[in-house]
């Protein structure tokens, strides 16, 4: 098993690395929290351990698949919005595809959490200040996330 990750992001390149580690993380709507008074946006995710994916092949050819609980938060968030996002069903499962960033016309940075099903949560900030940390121990996952391109390359 890999060591727990603890990463910080202070620019777009840092956030791209964190996005790669969080690809295919799953979470539920209830695990998102934004406090406008402290300007902190926080979430918990179940991160797939892609860094172990190739190294955990058993003698029978099957892979061990693991996830780990991961906390992720941003400081100095000015605004949170969403697109095509249902906030009502707090237990609904979401699969994170990527975290994308771009500079807006007003100079703020848009940080987009893009989920399967074309759902997006957007954070707006003057600068990137984020931290990600694994919490607890990895646990077995039913299977690895399925991607047509990845599956074609590994078979």
C-alpha cells in the first residue's frame, strides 16, 4: 500500500497534479461545505489509488483495487456556483473527472470540479490555496474505474 498523500496547491500546475490524484474519486453531495464567513470550501472524497494500480497485480492476473478517504479544502474562496447540479439529493454519488482552472475576465481564478454527467461546481478565488490529505487507511474497492481508452491500453 502507498503512503498517505498530503499535497498543497498554490498555482494551476500544482492543482493539475492534485486533479490527477483525484481523478475518479467518488463523493456524495452532502460531503461539500462552503462557509462564506471563513471563505473555506471543503469536501471529503473517496480517492481511487491510481498510483498502486499497476503494482497490485496478483498471480491470477487480477488487480487489487483500493480507495482512501481524502480531505480537500480551498481557502479564500469568494464565490461558489454550480452548473447542471442537483443539490437536493444529499446522498447522491458523484464521480470526479477533473479539476480545471481558468482565469476569468474579472481577474479571479475559476476552479471547476467537473463530474460525470456534466455536473460542475465552480469556485472563484483571487489565488489558489488548496490542501489535500489522505485520512485513514486504504480500503478495498469493488473494481477500478472504467475508461474506454485506459481499458483498451491495458488489455
